[in-house]
């Protein structure tokens, strides 16, 4: 069972990394794209998912 959990966690990790890189490519001007922190980009993704509702994000 533990190996299934690790596999799922690995898939999720890879999906999150891919989402961050995709967002980095389309959401930022080139000069800032590589300077943006992963946490900042992930925050944007989460906020958009919840329709910019800070209450739902929290």
C-alpha cells in the first residue's frame, strides 16, 4: 500500500512542477519569469482555481 501512496505523491509532485512551469511561461513577462519564486506561481494557480477567493484559499 505504501508504494501506491508514494507513486501517487510522485505523480502529484510532477503535475505541480509541470503546472508551475506552464504558468511561468504564460503568466509572466520574460524578464521576470525566471525570477518568480515557485511559491508565488503556485499561489497564483491556487487562487485562480478558487476563483480568487481568499477565504476559500485559506
